[in-house]
C-alpha cells in the first residue's frame, strides 16, 4: 500500500498535503515516522520525488526541497512533486550521519526489510511509497561537516534497469554539477560498503530515474548551495512537464557534463594541522601539492605531489588530521559528455 501514491492518483484536482508515515515507536511511546509533503497538480503528469536526506547531518538538501515545495502552486502544475525531507529521522534529531540505534549507514540499506533493524525498516517504508509512484527521484546529500565541496552529482548504471545512463545524465543537467561521478557499484577504490544498497541504485532497479545530488557541507546552512538545488529542481520540473517553463527565467540545463569515471581519497600520512593550498573545485596539476601538514614542533611537510592531474571534488576544511584521515576527494579520470 502506498499512502502518498493513493493520495496522488485516487483523487483529483490541485491540492497539497503533508503527513507522517508510521514506521515504529520508541520505548517511551514516541512515534518513529517519515514526514512527507505532497503537491498534486491540476492535471495528471509525472512525479518528481525529492528525498531530503538519508544521512542525518546533511541539511542543505532538506532546506532546498522544502523551500521548493512551499513555493509550488498546484493549480499551475501538470503532475506531482513529493518531498520526504528526511529518511533518517533519528539521525537528524541526533545531528549525526547514522541512526544511533543501529549504527547502519542508511544509504547502504535499501531496499530495506520490514522486519529488520530500525534503519532497514525506515528504508523499507520509503521504498514502499516510492515504488510505482516516482518517475524521477533525487537522493540529496552533502559531504561531511569537515569538508568543503561545490555541488556535484553521483550516479550508478543498473544493468537490468529500463532507465539508461543518458536518462540519468539528462535529469542531472539542470543542476549544472561541477562533476557528474559515475560510481562503480562494486565500490572499488572509493570506500568500503554495500554501494548497491543506495537509494538511487534501488530506484533504478525499480525503473525510477534516480541520482545523488551532493550540496556542499553537512551540519550547515549554505545559501548558495541551497539556491543551486532550488534552481535545479525548478528546471528539472520544467523538463519533466510538471511546471510551465515559459513564464519563468529558470536557467537552461547544462549541454555537457564532466563525467568522472574514477575518483579516490588522499589521506594523511602523518598527524598535525592540514593547511590547504587549494580550494574545493580546483584542478590540481600533476606534480603539485594540495597543501602542507604542520606538526606541533613547527615543522612543515608538504602533502605528496599529485601523480597526475586531478579535480578536487571535496577538500578538508577542518585542519586537525590524524594519520589515515581524509584530506581530499579527487576525480582522477573524466571526459565530457553531451546531454541528449
Ligand atoms: Zn550522505
């Protein structure tokens, strides 16, 4: 049963609603729910679904999605917009990435399990609503609070999905991402974990066009990154036929994207204070260093020079580093793709 889908499709006429999807309860009796906002247009059409966060300390996407929904005029729409501002309410309330009650990474947990741990139940409850309802879903993220980044996208290719890579690239183009990273679902060379458990990958499996939009830093309100997302939501809704594009000044989608096929982390070889000599988004040339590590005896060691050209997707902004901690997230291979 889909509560949101039923509301969108079993009644008619422009309207908006909001509510809470019941998932469970705490020992105290306090409810564990997924909040939602749904906006139904005057005429039937496609459905754009904005999922504000799966990681509880990633805030910019929630703000952008809620602002976008708030400004919509249902009587002027053909189709629907749904916002689930958080998929991880307990992590949001605790100001942390993971749910404190099971420590799972929710974005490695989809499609979930109705009789599993609480993160798995939250994942299952969301997928039950999304499946058969969303046409395009955006899985909103940020980097963690220790990093700066320019807005970018991450996507996967699902071998059995009817959604093609070209479809996903076209849906990302309205956001003008700094880079569009094609993530290997095997996860090689990036971070350990169950990458196929990402919401966007499970949406592709369900025939929904989906990708991750990364909006700067966690635990912060960043107006410029939020504005990028709001403009992109608008332009994508025009592209999907939900909003009328003639009456607005929404920016045209990007005609090309910088597609990244390999990326990786630079980690610290020693502890100290990382003093960057570059900024997030920069192209760093082969042989250049991204900064120095200053130790507390006043000595300074440059970070190892880049073995080849790389683009800084994310750069550490918190100087305190220990051996093995991440300094930068780097795109190592890219090409330029035309948008259909
Ligand atoms: Zn995230």
